[in-house]
């Protein structure tokens, strides 16, 4: 690849990163207004733009948890758990959520969240 191709690729990555940040911020705003489904969609858009950034996927999982879509939340937390980029703090939090969801499943899904 020549310099121009690398420059274009870098610019596309920069634009995707900014768009992901914008979607994530919109998700945070929707969450503050208790619009969890909208927040979920925004976090998933951010995740598609930056698939190696765990925060977007974790936030999407948190929205599914708030919507009491436990199976969906569990699947998203599992995906996040497998991400190499997960920080120690994120790994701890995702691990706690996974444990909570396993306990909820053991109680037949009727577990106080």
C-alpha cells in the first residue's frame, strides 16, 4: 500500500472512531432518559463501528439487563468477556454481571436485579 492508501485508511478509522464516540454519547443520553432500547441501539451502532472497543458492547449488554432481556444481556456479556481488549476493571464488572445472570437462571429467571 502506498502512502495515499494508508492515509485514506487512517482517515476512515479516525472518522469511524468519532462516529462511534458520538453514538456512545447518544446512548448515554438515552439511558439517562430511561430510553433503554434507544440506548441499546446507539451502543450497538458504536460497537459495529469499533468492534474491538469493549465499552460499547458492555453498555449494550447493560441496556438489555435494564430491559430484563436476560438472555440477550448474557450473550452480549459473553461476547465482551472474550475480547482481548477488556481492561481489568471491565473484566471484573462483566464477570460480576455474568455471575448475577447465572444466579438469575438458577432461580428460574425470577431474580431481583
